[in-house]
C-alpha cells in the first residue's frame, strides 16, 4: 500500500516538473521594460529608494490605512469573541528542551533587532513595517515555544499593551490628516523629503513604517496569546 | 530567461510541491509543520528569484516563521501524532 502511495507521489512530482518546465519555457519575464513615468515621479517626490515603500506609504497611503484597519478589526474580533469564554484549564507543562531554550534566548534579541531594522530601513531596502512587525513577533513566538506563552505574557504589561494597540492606528490616521490642517493635500508627505539615501531621507515614510511595525508586532502577539490562553474552547 | 534560470525555477517549484505533499504525507504533525515551513521558505526564494524581494521578506516572515511558530504551539498543546 505504502509503495503504491510512493509511486503515486513520484508520478505527481514528475508531472508537476513537466508542467513547470513547460510553463518556465513559455514565460518571458519583463526585464528591460524601464520604469513608467509616474513611478519615477513618485520616487523623486518621496526620496525613498525602495519604490514599493514609496507607493504604499505615499502614493497609496489610504490603501495601507485601510489595510491597517482590517488588521485592527481582526484583532478586535479575536479579542471580543474570546473574552466571552473562560480561559481553559491548562495542560501540564511540557518538559523543556535545553537546546530550544538556549537557542531562543540567543536568537530573540537578534530577531527583535532584525524586525526593527526591517521597519526602519523599509524605505531604503526591501522590508517595511508589516514584515518587520511579523519578524519581531515571530521572535516572541519562539520565546513562547521555549519558555511557555504564560511566562512570556507575565513579563508584558497587558493593559498598556492593549491601549497602545488602539492608540497606534489612531495615531497613524491622525498623522494622515495633519497635512490638511497645514493647508496641504491630505495623505501627502508629512515632512519634506531630504533625499540622499540616508535613514531620514524620505520624510514621513520612516515614521509610518515604525508605527505600523509596532502595531503589527503587538497585534500578532495579542491574537496568538488570546488563542493560546483559550485553548480548547475554539 | 536563460536555461540555467529555467532549471533553478523548475527545481524550486518542484521542491515547493514536494514540501506541500510531504506536509500531507507525514503522520508526525511536527514533521508536517516543518515541511510546510520549508515549502513556504522555498516560495519566498521563488519570489526573490522573480525579483520581488519585498514580497519574499513578507512571505518568509509570515509563512515560514510566524505560522510555523503558531502551528508548533498548537501541536504541542494537543496530540503530536495524527490519528489513523
């Protein structure tokens, strides 16, 4: 029986390989198309070297704001529906592995640093607030695996975390409205871009990336910790 | 696309499918989660090869790291072996 399954799997893989080969031979990636005019204009206006960041945090900032609202509503939904249920009876603690614990202790600061770097340099290199936030949150998940989610949660002040979680999207929306009060078009660059490729080169994109990074970091932790705490009731 | 590039693409794509198939195949759920993480990491590599480093970082951060951690926590708090 197992041999028949293995033969089936190998046949599937070979068919996939053949299909991939056919597709890969027919696809031609656009290599030398050049940049459209509006992208060059946007890059020079924002001063961001990463064109993707200059699009989703300047030209299409309202898209990003709504994306952030979707994320906030998801976190709110998880918290709302889980708050009606009691925290479940916890199973006996699993014996910890020294290797996992030691590697989590060693890796956590670096993952946090990598998350901050990705968020802070999102306008210069690939990355950005969403990626940086999830990388930092995955460091926290690693610690949850190593020493247990309850031990991690005890070190975090939960009420201030929840307040911060809602203050951040409000701050981002308010920041997007500020240019209107100054008589400029809404959602435009808050600070004038300085250019030159430094960390402060692209005006408000750095600020938005950092705020989004913190928001995603906190939101991911709140959702995962909520699920862990109410395990068995979901 | 040159021949070498095509070969790399095909190898990565086949490995992605193999990782997904192994995730279904394994009875040990931790192994299944890890093969899913490997598939996700290879998807991230494919994004990078297709010149989308932003998407690659997001995929590696969410698909390979965060999701795997959540699955590992979930598996550790339930049963490790799949029922026959």
